[in-house]
C-alpha cells in the first residue's frame, strides 16, 4: 500500500541507477512506497535489477529492470526507452551508480603521483560521465513535461578531500559542480537538481559479517571521525532522496546536502 502525505510522489515514474543493491535499492524501494507511479531499476547486473524490481512489484507498484553501464550513453538511452515504454514519462531521476565502476571495488589507491592516467578513467566514467549521460537523456522529457527532479549521489571526499582517493574525489566534486550548472539551466522548466554528499555506508554483508566488521579495530578507528558514531545505512540516503524528489523540496535546487553522520560539517 502506497503512503501519502507531504512526501507523496503523485504517481510520477522514477529511474534509479545502481539500484540492484545497497543504497540504490533502498532509494528505489522508498520511492515505490511513497506513491511513485513506477520505478525503473537500473543495475549493471541484470539479475540484481530483476530482484529489486520484483520486490517493488510485490508492493503493488509497477517496476521494470533496466540493465546498463551508465558510462555508456547508448546503453543509457536504451534503458530510458525501455523504462518509458512501460512506465511512461520519467520525471524522477536518482543518479546513484558510482564507486569505481560497474565491475570494480573501491579501496584506497596508491598516492596520486604513483597512479597512471588510465587508473583515473574508471572513476570519471561512472561518477561524472555516467551522471552526465543520464541527465542528457532524461532532461528533454522533463523539459517537455515542465516538471522533474534530479538527485545525484556524490561524496564527502569531493567536498573535503580524501587522501589516496584523489581521482574519485575529483570526479565526485565535478559531479556536484555539474548539478549546480544544470540547476541553473532547468529551474525555469519546473525541474530541480540537487546532490547528496555521503560518507561511509555499511558494506553489504550479512548480519554476522557486519557485526564483526563494526567491532574491528579498523572500523572503531574510522568511526572516531563521526559525530554520530555509526556508519550510514541505505535508509539514511533513501530518506533524503525521497525528500528531494517530493514537492516538499520544490523550492530547493542547486544544493549539496551532506548526509554523513557529522563526518564533516557544511555552512
């Protein structure tokens, strides 16, 4: 049963990238629970997208799995075409796909001067080019509909810097700058564009593995940097994404909101 109220999405259709697991899954599920007219679940791995789409359909909400590497413009265009054919106009876009690309895992790199230029490409391809590709495909329809919400997930590494993650930080900072620019272009058409800046989220583990991870000396040392002494959860990201997609945020655009447990502060 869909929930209604201030955060009611009024039957608009959404596309969430990287939604086959983790924060992306949480975002897709919460949008579905707040009266989205349908959700296109994007993931590089089709089986993951299909599993989350099935969960959404079990709520009585339309869903369609769409496989695409967001760094491939043609694949993004095909994914949107498939989503529109099932759900109609897509007026909610959450750019969640990120990290080190569809087949890579995040981790500390060598010092920047020890990396090679080709090492940087995977970060820019997904975290910047992927965001640009999705917005490039989504915006003409939003302009035609005279309404739209774009939410892009960035990182505190792009706001405050992070040693040994220079290329990733640069790509996320660039994505936030891109969001501010398209906010200025699209506001006159009833479209808002905002970013959510994250710090560390709990890794996708089963309960036993997660408990061991959080109890480790490494995690405890990391959590000392957080005012709220826990890692983020998918629900934390999903709640802010829902807010920014809703009419409750209709007069907010071009902003970057830290959702980070107090890892860094913003003025």
